[in-house]
């Protein structure tokens, strides 16, 4: 259940139920009805005392009549009762027909209310619904409740109005933004307290039939200067002149039903002054997208993640400048600098990045003003306004309602910072009339000219930032693919480019042309694997470089079951304009002379491309064998057992079949493996002949010509890489949770599938190199990911892997490490290989064997106790050297 459903269910409770109220209350929080029935029947109730319920892990509830004693004494007794403590109930409740007292045993929070106040205190018992206090604080309960009220109103409005077409939707967006402003205004002193809700309640018909006309008249008043209001109704005179863009567009209010009017009045009872614009906009955006409502407040860019962008982009520098300003003249110059900063988010959504940037700049201004008063106390009375204007904030957003909400969020943020200003300096900065407004345009940022939204101004600092949409190449719509082509100025681009690439290339051009700086969140795919070669040459040719980066991190939220996405933060500036670059990881940062396209600090800026030959000259790595058979040449354990039992002669044509799943999870599969010379003999076995016929039909129906041609040989795989030799096998996909990718030896009777890569006939020392942390660091960076897992490629990972010259002694030492690792694995044969390499499950002796292996390999590369970043710096330098040597040799 979500918060709205719980709140509504508690509101409907019969508070006069007496002892049985606890059962209804538990149901209201979504506990299973079957469990409640068992509780009522006594099987779950651990108390046999009249008026008591004791459900293990959930609740102790005691109902007493008026003469039952002091409730405070009773709850103290319950808290000290060992009989109750043994059942570890989350809540202790004692109540009578008038009052309710409760104790949360997990955090010792208490509740002491009149029973009639229970619906207003639903948040206290939310742990029954799986929502803990910390989660609730993260969600900002006031914002959630406000968004849920608006969702109910939106549904009712849509039900009673014909909302069709973009124009009607835009008008509804404007109406909701106006409504939200009025709720906020009446709770924050912009309007008289409760004036808006009170006017709707007292001056409109309960049927709702005149609510729209009343709101239209009020909104007209709000757009009319006070001196021009002659002849307007007296009940409107209490409302100030708002001005701005919010009320100057003709946007008639929709028709209202009685229920819609009632929701407006009910919404007005919330305390809108507690609204947090940092996340409120994202939740309001979900109002008009019903599919997103189940997790109100859970899908937003957290302040912590926004700061990962704005801190290195401009905040760290500004804070350092403030610290260095030690005179009133320098502090005033600092404030002038703040006033000339422009912030532009070309994928602004509901304005989170703009809001946080505005608030952080206002806080710096407040700190500077406080420093001035410390140096010159007489100047405090001169502070009557803020130098930071909303006119300096720009955005582009494709969703019309989000555009309106972004503007509203900026106004709310401004008012809240004005309140802080008054608390610090005693001067009130009125929000209305709205003399300034952010410039947030509704449109497709991939196709709009960004300079038309945020015009160039060489005398001001301009910062681009945001969290653009990521959509991978295989998931893009035809329109999004066309957007990418347009953003790249109709160049030939690869169809696998991530959608965020449009913002990166347009941002790079803007930065280069206008001396701006940019900081964007992106999926880590844009700095890994083939994507680097597809995207970064375009970016570099604009004349920009990476000036800061945040190492890959999981961008997740509070929603249950949300796996999150792995992201990076990339900062861009004109090449040569910034001396010190900064690399951020795990809350720390370090200075770097450069950051390459893979976001490796101080690594050579070489772009690694797939190649068929090998930079190290080692044995060839082959892609596994691919059947393209419709599944008919592959057998599960039961199929294999049945086939051998009925036709033992088929055993000759069966081999073990191994891919990533089989190698890592210990699963068993088999395949039918028949050479051309043995095709007739194999076809004489009826089950095999039947399978070959199904393969032939499957291939003949394929749209791929190569597969149709293979229908003539249905007994064999389409792509055959297998050799009757032992092999080193590496899985093509492996979990990123593993510190190294598990590698294994296979025997000549095992066919490695296309979900694996193989080096046939390899010497054991090669195993040690491939099993090293150093090699995994290379794969993680240049090999890309399958979702968030490692994705191995022979041409991109193995063939490009730089290796120093190895002598016989080096190879002998590596061979020793190979057998040490294999020996440790054998001692834990009860575990799957995949489990062995999970950090929390890795056996101690296997870990020690790997540490010794890594120490030797790192030493071969001239490293001692390195981080993965340090390993990558050496690897990129070696790769660049190898490519340069090849170029010289060709010349």
C-alpha cells in the first residue's frame, strides 16, 4: 500500500470499535487479512487477557474502559513487562475510548493523542507497512501527502473534463501550477494565512458548479496590480498582486465536481510551508503520469547526487574564493561575481538541479554578507535584497507540466531563501510581485538551439549541468534515433550511441563556443568499451577536455526493488582553460594533470578499438561456438539422461556444453557435436535425426542468409570454434560485484558456447595473467558492460591488453600462481565458481592465492600495491606506446 491508501483507510476507521479497533488498524496498513483473522481467532494472539492483543513482532495493544487507570502508567507497565518483551512487538499501544498512547520499541518514539487525532498521525505506525522513519524523512512526508492530494484532484478533473490534445493538456498544466502556488502562498505569508482555501470553502457552491468561474476570477485578480482593481469584489482584495508569467496566460480553470472541490479544500488543510522544492517537483511530475505514482517521492535526483555535479563544477571554487575574501571590498566583489553566474540545465525536468544551485548560491551570498557584518557591523542595515536573481537560471524540458513545476519550484526556493535572509538580516524580501522568473522553455533539447534559451554573454560565468535521459541504443524510439542524428549535425553516427550523447556533444559545442563549463551525469557506458570510440572523437574535435570526473557509482533511490543504474559525472571546459583536473571517488578527490576519455586520471588519452590481431603476440583467443539451432542441438540434464538411456550409441556424439552460466553457477548442459564425416552415422539414431530435422526447419525460416545456408548441415553448429584441446575459458558476462572475472580450464571434451571465449592449447602462465586484478581493471574500463555486468570481448579486451616482455623465469612464477589458485579452488569444490569469487563468500586461502598472484603481476608492470586507477594509468601508457610502435613499423 502507498501512503495515500493508508491515510484514506485510517480515516475510514470506526474509532468507537473498542478492543477490535486494533484489527482494523492493522488492516489499514496492509497487513494480510488472513493473518488478521488468525489474530482475531486467537492463534496469533499471545495474550489471553481480556482487552489485550499481543502479536509477536508486531504489536501489543490494551484497551481499557474509563475506569481502567492512568494510560501513562499502563504503558510504562507494558514496557517493563517481560511477558510482552519476549514477543518483541514493534509497537506498544494502550488506549481507552478517548485517548491513545503508543511507544515505538525500535527507536523509543512516543505518541500521545486524542483518539480522534489518529488519522492525522498515520506516519507513526508506517513501519507496519515496511516504511521506516529514516525512509520517511528521505521521502519528505509533507511533499508525499501534497502530491497524493494533487493526484486525486488530477484524476477527478480528467474524469469530468474532456482533456484531449496538447493545448488542453498545457492549459491543465498551467492550472495546476497556479493552484500549487496558491496553496504555498497562503501557508507562507505571501497571502494571508488560509485565505485561499477559506475563500474556496466559503464562497463557492458545494456542488462545485461555480468553482471554476471563482478560480478564474481570482486568478485574474492575482494578475492585476492593486491600484487597478477598482470594481473588483471586496473578498479578493486580501490577495496581493502576483505578476510574473504564472497568471498572465489565458488558461480557464477546468470544470469541477463536488468531489474535486472537496479535494481542493482538503488539500488546503496541509501545511504547504513544509514543502521541499528539492524533490517536490519530481513528485508533482508523477501526478500527470499515473504509472509513476506508486513510488511518490522515490524517483528524484537526491541533493547528494546533485552536489556531485555542482560541487566540482562551481561550488568548490566559489567556497575557496569566499574563504580567501578577507576584506569588505573583496567580499562585495565576491557577491558581484555570484550575481553574474548563470546556471543552465538543458534537461531540467522539474527543476531539481536549478533549485539546488539557486539555494547554494544564495547560501554563499548569506555567508558573505555575514562576513561583511563581522568586519563592518554598521553595514547590516543596508542589506535589503539579494543580488542573485532567478533570471540567471535557465532550463529546457520536454514535458509541459514539468516545465511549469520547475518554475514553481524556483519561486518556492526563492521564498524559502528570503525567509532565511530575514532571519539573518532582519529585512523582508517579498516574493510578490514576481519581478523575476527563471527561463525554463518547453521543448526538445536535442533539436533546440541552446543559445536561443541561454543567450551568450561573454561577461558572465555560465555553467551547464543536469541529468539528461540515458536510453541505450537498442531501446531508443525511431524519434530518439532521429534526435541523435540531428544533434550530431546529421553526421553518420553509430546506432548504438546512448541518448545522453546528444547532450554531451551539444554541451561540448556550447562550452567551446562560449567559454562556459559543463557538468553532466551520464551512464558509465559512455566512458567504456566501444562507446568511447563512437562518441569521444566527436567531443574532442569541439576543442574541449574533461576537467573533472566522478568514478562510476550506483545512482539509486529508495524505491523497493530498484536496482539503480551505474553512472559517472563528466565535467567539460575549453581545452587548456583549466590547469588542475579533479577525480572524485567515494567521497574523496585527487588532483590530476589530465583525465582521459575513459575517465582515468593521468592516463594516456588513447582510444582503444577492437582489433583482430594482438598487441601482445600471445595465442589467439576465439569466440565460442554458436549453434543457431532453435535449441535443438543443446540438451538439458534430463534430456541428456533420457537420450543416453534409450540410445547409448548416441554418447559418441555428445559433449559437455559450457557458457557463462554453466561455468559460474555450476549448471550442466550438453550439446550434440557431429562432424561432417559422422553425419550419416549420427542421423541413423532416431532422436538425433528428429532433432536435425527441427534444426533444418528452424534455419530455413531464418531471415539471415548465412543461417539459411546452414540449413544444409543441420547436424553441426553454424559457427565452430571448438578444438579437441584443453582451453582457458573466460565468461563473456560476469557480475561487476566480483573483484576479478573467474577464469577456468576446460578439457577437450567440453564445447565452449558463444557465451564464453577460449584460448586453446594455452600454457598455464597465461591463466595467471587473465585471472589477475590488473586484467579485470582493463576489462572493466575498455570492455564495457552488459547492464552493469562485465562484458568480455576477445577483440576489445584480450587482443588490446598490454603485457610487458616475459622471460622464462616470469612465466614459471606465473605458472606457480596458476596452480596455487587452482589448488585453493579444489579445496572448496562444494562452492560454485561464481560464488567463490563474490567478495563476501571468497574463501580466505583463495583470497591469499590471488593477493600473491596480483603482487607478482603488478611487479611485472612496475607497480607496488597499486590502486586500479594506478594500474590503468600504466596500461594506457603501454597501450599508447604499442600503437605508436606499430605506426612506426608500418611507416
